[in-house]
C-alpha cells in the first residue's frame, strides 16, 4: 500500500479517537471552559479566547510528537 495512503488512514483513525475522547470525556475535562480562558461579554458583543485550552492542546501535541519521534 502507498505510504501516503497509510498515513492518511492513520491520521483519520487518530482524529476519530480524539473526537470520541473529546465527546465522552468532555464531562471530566471541560476543554474550552477552563479557568484562565478569556471571556468578555458586553451588551452586543461576546469575545471568547480559550488561551489555556490552546496551551494544553499544544503541550499534548508536542508530547505526542516527541514520543512519536522517540519510538520511530
């Protein structure tokens, strides 16, 4: 099988697993509503920037990338 096809299949499986964890694990780790996320609500304007959630996702992706390169 073509290596690009294998990579795309693997990426699809990983995305499905992440989506399932996010859907069912969202009750325990409320990503997007963590303390430190910026939320400003005024009369007609609502601004929301999940900075802490972005940092946590970045750390997890960096750790996954490191582990992938370590065991490759």
